[in-house]
């Protein structure tokens, strides 16, 4: 199953990606009003996240993380493992794999990178995020970085492809500002924002082929 998925995604990720049209289906009302022109943004910070696909019994999963609570715009959020590019990182794929290892303890020698999705800009933190898709050859033995990660949530492609888990809510931001946003219901927790936008593109890529059902 995982080998078939790898071949399918390698082919699909080599084509023109769905991009912003699909990403912004999961964007908040505030973000939709303020779609940035990246050519006009000069000082953004580069970062990367990793969608690590692995097989457990007869299903394909990838890990989501629940971030620790801290003073910052992404405090406590459900997210993909990842972070900002270090000066020593040769490229953003290296950034994604390094952050994956630092946050959830998966070693690079277990992995095979199969492609990337469309970058997403995050205005509140001024990050331009590169999503990287990798496959684990073995069932990962996750080790949490407890300074950064509260918990790991294994999320399956079956759940990602379930349209009933896409819902809508209002979220309160700074100074009492409330925004309306779609989100993925992750077992009662809200996955929204850039992570939801990234995962919606993956979901769309999987659904472009009628054979996606075999990955559910």
C-alpha cells in the first residue's frame, strides 16, 4: 500500500500543483481578504514542515503535533512538525527533516523524500512555509521534544479524506478579534490556518485520481 502511494504521489507532485485556489478553501475570512502578493514581500522568513507518511497495519498515517503553550502566535496549535530555516541548512528539505528529527525524534535515515507542495505565507509570523512530503520505511518510533511538543496525534489519510471532518467555527484572536474559519476536526480539536491549507492541497492531490480510495 505504501509503495503504491509513493509512486502515485511522485507522479502527481511532478505535475502542476493545485496551489492557492485549493489552499484558500481552508483559509480564514481574514486571510481571504488579505491574500498577499509574495513578490512584494521582501523580508519574510523561510521555514518548512514535513508530512511524514507511514503505514500502520492497513492504514496510512502522518503525525500531527500539539505545540506547547508559549508567548507566540502559534502557541498550543495543532500543526505539522517543522520550523524556521537555520543558516546551516543547505535547503528547505533539510530544514523539514531536521525539524522533524528535533521535534518528534524520527531519524533521516528512515526516510525518503518524495516531493513538495505549494508554499504558504503566514502573515502573523511572517513565515513562508515549504511543505515537504516524506515516507518512512519503518513504523516510526516517536520521541517527543517536550520543550516544544505536548503530544503527537497520528492522523490517517482516511480521516483527511473524510469531508465530514471539515467544519467551520469562530476563533478569537488578539484584542478580542474574532474570525470565521474552516477547520479539520481532529478528534474534537481544531486544526486550522496554514496547516489546514497545506493539508487541503494534499487532500486535493489524492482526490484527483479515482484510485485514491485505496489509500483510505
